[in-house]
């Protein structure tokens, strides 16, 4: 087998590409919201030398037992080729680590994976992950087919086009849900114990990256970020300039439903609010190589007396959690809302023969040393969100709690 080579890309969103590179494929920037940045990699010198400490005798016993004894009993069944057997074993090896973000893709799946990153297919616009063993909607994204059809955060996906999702990885679900723009995918879900079925028309997902304005009826300015793309830092800079021009001293940064994206964008945005050199996040490699620490660039352009709130919820993940955690730990903002998702690991893709291995290589730590993975960011003030899409700001309890805190201090 050829030695492995690393592709210079890493991932920090839930369920691999499921957050954006999978279900949101076809939008501008493809899977920009899932690609963070290139990382140094400890396995650049991979080779095919056998590990002499590994006893593969049981594996070969199973191989030979199957070859000698298996009998076809269904017309649709075929005897796998040696290469297919090896690919299956490689998938099992990656799965044995018990990490849903560490996955081996055989050649055909690797090709589909790369197509999703390139944005060559349509999607339905929802973030998914496996939660407690069940494929679950983390958040439908604004203005997408999923949101329009009525898909909600917390919906448990039990079938995709009639195929059961029991035991299915988020990557496999992505492969089933995406497809040509204009085609239909049927998604069966369970919500509060009741089954529902949605027929969703795949589309090129155009997720708004940012919007900002004074909140109607208040003197509080809100900047909402829907993903962290290569453009997000510049868009935030422009919005922040408008905030300063407004004369308001109250700012809400809304990261609800934001699945994350480029780490560099999160660092750049945090740099408006933190002194130069202040720790933003640590990439912890568990001793396999030296940790990386991202620090503030220290733009020092926040108007004196400005009070800041950051809104998060269960759909806030990855780079959103990095930004919120950095501002919280450094006491630069008050976090309001619901517990964030908890996606705090970093993946890179390594070419293995004709296939690809996506493997977790690091974990994110907040400035205070808290693990984001599996824990998320705990709000300073917990507020349950609206059960439906708010028609006005006043119908949004999390937003209004932010306004109340900023304007009254309570």
C-alpha cells in the first residue's frame, strides 16, 4: 500500500462535514464553514511498515474462514474482492477508535467526500450530528429548504429515503441527503415522540453570512454571524464600523445556529475585544507535538464604555465556541442563551492509497483550559430559546434577555 500523505486541510465542525460541507454543499464557498486551517501534522512520514507488536493472526484466521466457508444465499449477494475486504477492514480500524470524526473513506466515498467539500452537489441546509447514538438535527439554517419545510433543532432523523439511520454515521447520512439540485429527498424524523415525514427539495444553499442593525425599539446594536467563512472577518469589520458609527454602547454578537468555520476568522474577530497577546484558544495535541496557542492581534478599537453580550445555543459550534469561550474567559463579554454544541476537535485528511483517512489530531481548549469537545460553552445567563422562528425581536426571549442585561445590568 502506498504511504500516507496529508492533505493540508483540517475540520472543526460537528460530524465531519455534516455541519456545512455535507448538508450545505453547493452553497457559496462549498464547505467553507467546516474548513478551519492547515495544521502541522505528526504523521508526514507515514509508511507501510508493519507494526511487529500487532498480532494479526486472528484477522487472517477470519479472512481464511470467510474465504473457505461463506456461501451465497441471496441473488443480490456477491463475494467481495480482496480490495473490498481490505477497505472494509480499514473502515473498521478507524471506527474502533470510537470517535465519530475519525473515518476512513474508500476510494468511491473519498471522491464523494471531496465533491462535497468542493460544493458540487445540492443540500437541504441543516446541521446534523450523532447525539447519544441517534442522528439528530442540530439546527436548520436560515432561509434553507430544511427551515422552510419546518425542520427543527432536536429532530431525530430515523430514515432517509426509506433507509434506516440506526447505527449510521453523520458522513453516511450526508451522502444520502445530498444530491442534484432540484431533486427530492424524503427525511423521516421523530419529534417529541411523534413521527413526521418531510419531502425536501435539494438546493444550492445560500446561507447569509452576516446581518447587523439597531434592534427595533431599543438602542442596542446586534451583529449576527451565521458562519465563519474566509469573508467573515472583513464582514464583521464592516459591521463593527457601522456599530461604532451608530453611537450605541450596547452590542450583541449573535452566534446562535452558527456551525463554525475558519479559525482565523474567529481569532480576527476576537482581536477587536481582547488586548494584544491575550490567549484565544489552544490547539492541544496531547503531547504528540507542541501545542499551538492562538492569541489576539489587539486591534484596540472598542469604544470606551461598550458592554457586550454574546448569544449562543445548541447550534453554536466549533469556531463559534472558540470566540464565545475566549470572550467569556477573558471577561470581555457576557454569554447568554443555551449550552453550545461542544465541537472541539480538529481533523485532518490523509491520503491512504486510493482512499482517505479523516483523523482527529487535536482538541480545542479555551483560555481557562476548558475542553470544548463534549462540553460546549456554558452561558453566564441561561435562557431557553423560542420554539418557533420569532416574527419580531420582542418574540425572541434570548435576544430580549441580552437587551435587558445590557440596558439594566440585571
